């Protein structure tokens, strides 16, 4: 048991690995680890590049290049995908591309969000909307979804039966049901609810007759007790004891104060609508059964609860049932004023504005489109990134400036150049992706082996001289590895370091995946040399395409086609500071 506990410590595992010299590789998609022969056959090379190059770059850049708020926001966007699913995220952006649906979404946010919202469709469990079908609706703006929490359901413990609305038809219908031009019965009830909100704390004459039980003093009786002392003397005493009776008292209440409760009165705009009328003027009398005296009660408190006051009068069609007294109460009191109703509407608009401002503040830090359009889109080009930046610019916080991420093209130009060239190499075809993924895994899994760590110039993908960017045949690779110091290439039957069996597994897989390259569209020719400087994509005209590739075997990385191949050439840094900037950007990605 102790041995297994030790093996759980990273430092112990690293020491054992350094002692054994056995290289391991990781499949980041399947989350498995093993030898090259075990891992490579099932490796999804395209996804490996996404996990090893694309995502780490953006993670590192956001975490180290921008504020802690940006890093937190990126984590939030990732969690949204985990919690809601990729399909929901795609649905969100499909909806944003639909001008009509986008309008309905905006109306849900600007007109409907808040309390007193009506929905008579199905709930998430496929049931009919419960109770009055009124409740609170709040909008999750990314990925977009309207959630209706019904007034009756919010009282329950545990899971509530709510309605989740995200389709164009449901969102449009939600808005139409709750607009002033909607069904007259729905609008009548909405007005009654808002009238109650406007007149909370106001007194209403509404006479109520209720019989209440009261426990009252009602005569006395004599009790006799005796006690004996140590000498045997007995003493007897008598005393009066108060008697009590519980009587039913018919009480009359005249004027009550209107109150309204939600399921959480400590927060504004909460689900739940429990109207009640609190009295303190109760009068009544009843005869005490023992003494025949009259017990008189004045200024007694009592509350007419929601069931008695409202009954079913706030259900659609419920007014005709006559099982409540709400409309009678409202008719007895002072009429609600336009100013009072306006204050209720202003509170609703303030709530909506607060919710929108909270979302806009997050968008100002890092737009929600970043995850889908950039982070999750490893087919994005540098030109596509520039288009996203230009198209998504919104001054969310009203300070006249874009969010901090929008300086990325100028502030991190060198790092972006390096990223997009690495991705252009990986996008050539699946063989190129496998080559880069293989060497990235070789380094990250085995850098605690002394021989591997000492040859960072050849094996560390952060280095521009790394083998990860120099595809070559086996003979050329072995020649390059023989130049390592200390040696990492082994021979014969050795299973340590870069051994023959490892190279067998790599080149067998490369050969297998290079088979139908003719079916792939031409994208690039590797002409980057040893990448001693940052790589930039020069264009689609194929400048220098007649120059031979670095090694003959790199031809398998070039797909045949009618178009001239894209040429990738070296571009010198203009200064040491820019070089450090590019290095830091890539280091941040790898470290993250």
C-alpha cells in the first residue's frame, strides 16, 4: 500500500521514468498513456493538434497576457459548454445569425424578463404549466435560454418544474403572450398583479368575519394540600387555582394592510406571489362557559392569507369562480394611480437593465463569441481572427474603447505569427498533424528524463529548431538524433529512449495515414528550415515554391492538387524585445 501511495507522487514517477528511460505518449482525446505502439494507432491527430497547440496557446495568452478577469471569463465560457453542451452553443450562434430570432431574443430581454410573466406551454418535464401559469422569467444570455419559474413551484423543496424556452417559436410566443397587445384575460391578470405590487403597504377596507379560538381565564377552584413533618405532625392548607377555558369568538375585522411575499423577499424580482391582508382592528366577544361572563376582545391581529384573499381570481378565467376577494378589495380602496403603476414598471426596467449591464460587463472583458469563433475554431486563420475582431467590436461598457482582448493583433503579433504558422503546418494533412502531435507528446511526457531535457533545442516544441516542425524520412531523423548530446537515439533491441521499436511505430503510422493524400486539398509546403526565426505565412502565390523541401520525405506532407502550394518562409525579428514577446506567448501556452 505504501508503494502505491509513493507512486502517486509526481516526483517519484519522474525519478522512476528517468531511471528506466522508457518513453511514454499520451492520447489527450481518449485520456490514455502508453508506448508509441500502443497510443499512435488510435490517435486523432487533428484533435491532438487542437489540444496541444491551439488551445494551450489561447489559454496561456489569456491567462498571462491579460487580466485575471479575462482568465475567469474564459473559464466561465468553457464551463458554459460543459454544462449546456456544444449543441446548445451552436444553437445560440445559429440564432444570432437569424435576424428575426435575434429580434425576439432582444425583446425577451428588454420587455419580458422579470416577474408577472405568463407561460401556458409545457414545462421541462412535459407537464402543463402549473397553477396560475404566472411566475418569474430570467434570461441566460449565453447560450440563450429563457427560464420560467412558476409562482406555485418555487415553494416546493427540491427540484422545481420550470420551463426552458430557447427555440424561435417558443421565445416569440413568450414575448407575444406578455406584450400589452396580447390576450385580454392575460393582460387583465397582469394588471391586477402589478396593481397589488403598486399598493403594497396601503390600507384597504375589506370587512371579514372569522371565528377564532381563544384561551381565557374562566373562574377558579380551591385545592387543598397536606404535608407531614419528621415528628409525624400533619399540616393542611388550601389555595385558589385559576381555571381556563377555550372559547370560539366570532371576530370582525374592518381594515387591513396589503402585503406581498415572494419565495425570497431578501432579493428583488423573485418568483412567488403571495398576497395577504394584515388586520389589527379585530373586535369580538363570547361568553365564558364557567362563569357566564362576557369576554371582549378589541384591536386583535389577524391575517387574511393568499388562499382566502386571492383564491383562484388570478387564474385565467378564474374571476368568474368567485372564490377570492382580491378584486373586491381593490374596488374598495383608493384607485391605483398612474404614478404607482409607473413605479412598478420602472422597477422592472431597472432589473432588466441591471441584468443586461452585468452581461455586458462580462462581454467587455471577453466576448462570448470568443469561445466559439476563436477558441473552439482551430481552422481559423489570422485573417479570420482579424475579421472576428472587427466584426465583434462593441463598446459594451460605454467607455469609448473596445475590451482588452481587442488589442491582440498589435500587442501579440509575433506570438500570433508563430501560432498560425505552426497551425498551417499541422493543417497540411493528417500526416503533418501526427508528426507535430508525436513530438509534442514526446517532449511533454518525457521531459523529466535527463537525456530528453538536455536536448530541448531538438525536442522542445517551444524551440524554433525543434524536430516537430521539420518533417523528414527515417534516415534523416536518425541522423538528426545522432547529433543530440547526450544521445537520445538507441539501437539494437533496446527499448530505452528513441529506440528502433519507437521509430517503427511512428513511421508505420505515418505511412498508413499518408495513403490517400491525393484526396486532400493542397495547403502548404514546408520550407521553414530550422525555424530560427518566427514563421509567417507569406501568401497564396507560392513564392519560393520551386525550392526543394527540407528533406525528401517531407513530400508526403504536401497534398496534390490544382492550386499552387502555400509557402511558409522564415521572417526575421526586428528586435530582441519582439523575440521575447513571441517566446513568452508560446511559453505561456505550453505552461498552461
